[in-house]
């Protein structure tokens, strides 16, 4: 849900955001600052609930700001939950905290807005949400959910529009495919593509490939290198880096891993058919890697067919079955992607080392 920039009579005293897509709340801060002349130049005072306590925060809120008479914003953020379904200690308000907050919002400081951000799968019926909902009409509550596919496409279009660009459906689809569903990462790529396009108004898929195409090739290369070696530790490191640093969506990582093994299966089938030689099979599977690339071509060619020979058809089928099972669990349960993928990678590396699945007798 996209936050609105402001209210009819000006910014409210408080905005409470909770949910998994907190980047929407951070975008709201910029909209809030832009909604009031002069506020866009005033700094946001930031508080971390793991460091500061409510008395300190509300004392600051009550102090009138002489430097920024047009208005100011205090941002209060809770740390992420350590486990998705377990409330953090910062979501539990003491009776003293509740009294302090109630007293403040009964008589809030003029021209001061407090923005609260609580990340995670917090229910609308949670005590924390119910408390803030009942505080005052001067506090607005927003749940910031992860965007569904159609909402994500519309959001990317709006971000391009905010930079005076339009984008073709192919360009938007390509950007989401390459970057994943992380809004912060997507917004960063939108800015890069828009800057690259310069005076060109309509963004096309070719513009996205020129700027963001490295993401796909980098991800595929790094994953393939470590999967080929069946190096469990390095596979874990690259997966964590893709999730945390690159913001690549879990389903995108799963698709790349599955594609790696499907290529091996297809090469096996083509060799069994006997209708094509190895170079023709390689061209079919990896048409983007030309023979004129020499070193890259030779390395990728050797990698593919060494895996074809190294992994038996029964083991390969077992691996693909495990990936299908992982995909089903990811879509139908609350099990964490990292937990599921770590288990799969461990079993795959076990198969490569010992020549049999863990559960095979």
C-alpha cells in the first residue's frame, strides 16, 4: 500500500507503519518532507529503539525546534525481528511507555511529526498495532505489505514516472526479472536506467539490459562456479550475499539453481538421442556463449559436460525432485527460504562427494 503524501490540513502528529515492505515507509518520509514548504531541507532526527528509550525520544519530541520552525520529523525505528513469527522485545510496550505516548499525543508538539516503523509480519490485531490505533486521530496507521505482481509492476511504472519516464511492459518485466522483488534494489535500478536513458523518455528492455543485465550474468556465473565445485561453504556464502547484499529475490535464486541442473539434464538427453554433437548441444543450451569467446567458451563447455558425466541420471532426477519439493514448500509454508536452500545445498554437495543421496540405503 502506497502511503499518501500528507493530510488535508497538513501533516499529522504521528504515522505508524508496520509490515514487511518498510521501504514504502521510507519513501513516505520523502513525500512528507515535500508536502510542506521548507521541511524538505530540515534533517530527519532518527531514533533506534535498540539504543534509545521512549522517555528520551518523547523528551526530544516535546522540545520546540527553533532552527526548523517550518516543521520537523522524528523517525523511530524498531530493529528487525530475529525470527519472522516471533515478536521482538521492542514491540512490547510497558505501561509506563503507554502512558508517555498517550500523554504526548493528547497534546503533541506543533509542526512535529513522529514516524514509527516496525518491520516484520505483524498482525493488525497485535497489541502494539491496537495501542497505536487507539492513541489519537492525529496518528495514522498503515500496514506496508509486500506488493503482489500486478502491484509491483504498477509501482515500478510510478517510480519511472517520478523521473519523467515511461516504460514499456517488456522493460518493466525485464527489470523485475533481473532485480527481484526488493523495492529498494528496484528503485536503485530504476534511477540508474533513467539516468542512462538521458533525454529519451520511454524506457525499453534494451535500456534495462544495458544497465542492469550484469545482475543476471553475475548471479548465474557465481552460482554455477560454486555448484560445479560442490563447495558447500562457498555456495552458502554466495547465497547469503545474493539475498542480503544484492537483494535478489528467493524465487529468482531458486530458478537459477533449477536452471543449472535442467541444463545438465537436457545435455544428458541430447547425448542419449545421438542426433547432435557436443558443440551443437552446447549451442542449444547456452546460445549466448559463442565459440569466439575462447576462454569463457572452453570453461563453460568443460563445466557442462564434466557435470553431465559426473552426476548420474538417477542422482540428477533426485536433485530436481528435491528442488520441486523446495519450490512447493516455499510457496505453501512459512519455512524460510534460507533454511530450505541450505538443506538442499548440503544434500547436493553430499551427493557429489559420496555418490548417493543422504537417505538412500
